[in-house]
C-alpha cells in the first residue's frame, strides 16, 4: 500500500511544472527514503533528479519499494484540478501478487468541504537508473533564483549558448549571436538583509564552461520552488543546477557542457 499526504499541494504542482518540459514519461520511485524521480530528456543531454523526503509529508506510507511510470503532461493536467491550498493525497495499491496499474490523486480543500479524486493509468517505462557520482566541484555559486532566470532569459535574446566563467571577479555569463555579444557579471554579495538575496561564490580553481541556453531556460522553470539556486561547476563535467524544495528535498538538473569546436552537445558522463 502506498499513501502519501502532502499538505502543501501547490508544491507538487510546481515540481511538475518545473520538469515536464524536459521529461515526458518517467518512473516515480517510492521507498523508505522518499518519493523520487530520475530521468533524462529525450535527447539524452540533460538529467533530472528529484527527491521529496518522507518527513515533508503529513502522512507517508510505503509498504514496499514501488516504481510508478507516469506521463508527466497527463499528471500535470490532473494536478491542475487541485487548488493551490488543497491537500493532495497520492494512493496506489501495491498488491503483492499483481503489478500496480493505476494511481489515485485525491484533492481536499482546506475546509474539507470539497474532495475530488482522479485515477490515472500507469505506464510500463524502461527507466535506466544512472548512478550519479559524488563529485568535488571546482566552483559553486549560490544566487537568487529569480536573478539566474533573468540572466538566462536575457542572454537567450542574443545567442544560443552561455559561457559561465567563475573567477576572482565573480561569476560571468557570456553569449554571442548575430547581433553582437553580451556579458553579465554577478559579484559575491553577502551584505544583504535577506539571506536568499545573497550571491555566494566558492572557488577552488577558475572554471569556464559552455552550455545550451535552451536547457538553462528550461531549468529555470523551477524558480517558484526556491528563492535561491546553487550552480556547481567543474571543468569537463556536467553542471548541476539545484533548487531546494522547502525543507523536504530538491530538484537537480545536470547538463553536459558543449564542446566549443563543433558546438555539439555531448552526453553527460554520469
């Protein structure tokens, strides 16, 4: 039996909005460690990793490990029926002898005066579970998520790729296009009233990597989940763009750097 009750229903809606553009179909894995997802985009350039820990749910029951294949666009359609203040409960029967073939979403209004439930068919998805190695990053940048979203959006009006350079000067985002070039430099800034507005740069050695802006803009769909974003970079390794989800988990995006000579995306070595 699987039963997950989430008081902040809007949180699940935001999670879906942040990843459904990159991933169409994926397995949601449920275990004692949490409700998670790991999937690559169709071009096998970007990887999404999501974790919602059990303590973030009001009620979390998962009798045995369960993998539920879902179409994320269909799931998002169902979640649109939930009000932002609704309590969302996810249920599935893991009948030991039979495979689970449906999942039920129940939405309760805060006053309990309206309850809706929707049953969705599950899919059989061959998910390749990739081991993501722990890595020591050469540079880690934490900055306001809205600022990062603005930088990516602005630069994509000039060019298709962004070079992220971390040095003593700060973090520089650069692009070139037919009409010219653009550079945006964000310096470390911790002297702010609110911690989430700080820009913190930790650098062991300088880094300069090139990425597709189309993917970066897609990652910023997660901006509503967190007021800050953490960008971890190492030369010749995929970048990690992480958004913390309140106190209950995270969504992380991994993107392979572009090779400058041929401007082709390479597959992430994860």
